[in-house]
C-alpha cells in the first residue's frame, strides 16, 4: 500500500514542478527585456 501510493505520487510531482518553473522563467524575461 505504501509503495503503490508513493510510486504514482512521485512521477506527477516532478513533472508538474518542471513545467511550472520553466514557463514562469521565459514569460518573466520577455516582458522585462521589452520594457528595458
């Protein structure tokens, strides 16, 4: 029960964290460079 819950919960966590920071970085740099 423990390993089964940790396995499915592990893949979704790292995958969701990667796209979030990556998307926030480009959009933040674009507006900053345009304003400059």
